[in-house]
């Protein structure tokens, strides 16, 4: 039930800190060590490459998880759109392991790949929010997100839950593989800090609504830019805006804008910049100057250690790997309020379905 909430999407955005805590409870022991099925860890440890298959928002969560698996578990990881992979299968490694990410567990594009994976005889894991779903029944292993039902078509808490759970899994695999990046990583402590900081961000609704009114009320197009993790989040942030507010939005790697698409920047074009990585923060600031010089209306989301006084939305420092769990929250809220203020049915955008069971 959505209770006092006008739309499920806002309720689901608000639930994200609690979803993080539920995952910590379920998948970590009191000492903060991951509790993962032994056979699953064994199968993952034997793999020479991880293939993450997904669609839509789940694909975007996979893009973030790729870097986390590579960093914590030192396993080469590819992320592929399930719809493409099935019929344009890349050369596989000798010992592939397949990870299916799906909120609903019913996406036909993902299922057709899993059917092939089973025919090939490779091990697989489904990470899903739906117990007993097709993808969970047909994969070798399943891990549940336990995020509670996600009703709004635009996915929010499933995205952050997928990232958090994959972080726990990557930490577990990294521990097994004795990677110092994993053994030194306090996943419980870091995710707890993230849950608290997430709460502060969901509490910024008034600020973010006023920014949505100021930047996105009437525009037909918009851009998100960022580098590294901030680029991956830019793709998800742009998708949210497209799905529910029908703003033509694109996520770009900060530097790529100038290689062509900067021609689309006009007087008043909204550009949302996400800045968390100190190695490239000054470059992204440079990109902001470039688009400002062409008239862009720039909104910034920045982590404290790289923030400047003029930034619109800021948050306390967390582990760089976990910044997507925070930077996506204001983007979800910007999309929500833009849709709301334009008078749309936020939970049921036109032409979209929550689960798509056709290829
Ligand atoms: C879509 C939904 O078509 O399927 C998206 O509208 C979703 O919100 C995508 O991200 C993938 O769904 P799932 O359930 O496989 O994560």
C-alpha cells in the first residue's frame, strides 16, 4: 500500500535506506563477513570471467557492478544487454559464469540467454526481487534483493539494492581470492554509512523539487554528464527522466560531450553534472565551463571532498565505489518531481510495462 504517498515511486525512493539495512542484516554476519552460499562462491571462484546480463535499469546497475567486481574480486567482468547477447554472442572465455540481474525475474530478453546458458552447461546466478520467478527457478543459484514489492514502473530501490548486493558478493569473492582490496574493505561499515547518507538525500525533497522546477519544468531535452561511476549513474539518471517525464535525456561520459554532442547545447539546455572522483573532478569542471559558455543551465551533484560552494546538491564522502548508491537518489527525485509537476501519472508512464515478457 502506498499509504500517504501520492505515488509508489516516491515511497520506493524513500525506502532505499531501509532496503540497504535489510541487505546488511540478511547477507552479513555480526562480524560483518558476507554470508553467501558456499557452492555459489566456489563456482564463482572457478570462473575466469563474469558475464552480467540484464535489461533496462538492471543493465545500468550491472554497469556499476562491473567495476566493483573487477576491483574487489579481481575477476574480468562484462556487462551485456541480454537482448543483444543472445543473438550476437561474443566469444566466451573458457570458464564463464553468468549473472542475471532482473527486478522482476521475468524479462524475456534475459530468459532467452539463460535458456542458452543452461544448454551450454555453464553455471549461473539470478539476482532478483521476485522469489520463485522464472529467472530464479532456471538459474543454478539465486540471491534475493528483499527490497519489497516495487510497483512503480520506473525502477528505483531495485537498482540500489542490486548494486549493494553485488558489492557484498564481490567482497565475498574477493575475500576467497585473498584480494587486499576486498579484505581491507569494511563492507558493513561502508554500506551503513551509505544508508545514513541516503537518508539525508531523500530528506532533501524540497530542495530537489525546487531544482526540478527551476531546471526541468518545460525543457524538451537534458543531459547528464559524469566520468567513471558518475558516467554509469548518468545513464540511469537520464533513463529515469526519459521514462516518466518524457524529457529526451542522454547520459554522457564527461569528455565525450565535446566530441560531437556539444552541438546540441543551446541557451538554457539543462546539463546535470555528477562529480565524485577527485582524479577527474577538475576535468569535469572544465566540461561544465564548456557547456556553460554555450548557454547550458548547469546543475551539479557533488561529493563533499570535490564539492565547490556553488554546487546544488552535495553529500558526505563515502567509498568511491559506493557513490552510485547516493548520486542516483537526487536523480530519481529530479525525475519524479519533473513528472509530477508536468501532471503525468508518475507510476504508470505511457507505453511502458513493469515486466516485459516478450522479446
Ligand atoms: C522494463 C521495465 O521494460 O524492464 C524497466 O520497464 C526495467 O523498468 C526493465 O528496468 C528490466 O526489468 P527487470 O525486471 O528484468 O529488471
